[in-house]
């Protein structure tokens, strides 16, 4: 019985450690609000794009929407490990747009602004 629990727990951890990438279809936005656990990289560009790379479970739970020209980043559900501990997976969200006039972060992680920003 103990052996099968250890095998199950080990297999679940192996699945959650897989790294994956995903591109998201987005419309034009000029503001961003993040409620995620992960790092965000913003690069000015002539086109709008959002992609995510990281732990498969975290990427699969990332929700990306645009409403009223605002890019919203959130998670579908709380990511909990057995016994209630937070998962230690990585998530990097890469964002590009011609301009970004407003940034709000209510999550956990760094926001890195790359390139030259006109203010």
C-alpha cells in the first residue's frame, strides 16, 4: 500500500515537471493586469502577442483574455501539491505590443521590461 502511494506521488511529480510552450491569440491591448504566479517579460513590438513557457500544469492553468483593451492574466485554479503546499513550477509569460500604458500586478513574480519604451 505504501509502495503504490509513493509510486503514484512520484509519477504525479514527474508529469507536473514537464516544460511546455503555448501561444495565445489576443486582440489589441494597451493595458495589462496580472493575477498570476510567474515572471512576465514585456517587449515593445509592432504586433500583439502573448506566449507562456514553463511547468505544464501552470501553463495549462493560465487564462489569457483581452477585455476593453486590457490584457488580463490569471490562473484557472489554485495550484496545490499533496498536503496543501504550493507547487514550485516555473512560468514565464512573454508579452509584446506597440505600447503599454498601464501595468498592474496582483500576483507573484517579476515584470521585466525589455527594449526601449517611449513614455
